[in-house]
C-alpha cells in the first residue's frame, strides 16, 4: 500500500449536505481509498493542500466507497480551500 497522497485522496464530494458541513463545521468531504486509515488520510490531505487538519471521520457509503469528513483547524477556512480547488 502506497503513501502517495493522490492514491489516498480520490475526489471531493459535492452535495447539499457536504456544502452545509463546509459552511457550518469547517469540514470538507472526500472519497478516499478503502484501505486508508485516519492518520494516513490526515497526512495525505495536509501534504496535498498545505493545510492543518483537526480531525478525520470516515464511513463506508451504501455504494461501498469510503467517505472521509475532514475538519480543518480554525486558522484555515474550508470555503477558501474549496474555491481554490474549484468546488465552489
């Protein structure tokens, strides 16, 4: 299993729920590799986007994908990162 951040963080989730989490909780939602654990997701996200992550929560969707809820630390704004990535 590789530690390449691009193989861990697969794609952002853009939905009403994810946008609401971004505005209210400073969280971004991503689909991640199924084998990735919370510490590796945190390291990969921090390496890719040069931000500090407070915590990572994960769940498996009904489609069998692993979804990560990534809460950024207060000095970073999720909405700023989202617009930098082209989500907003």
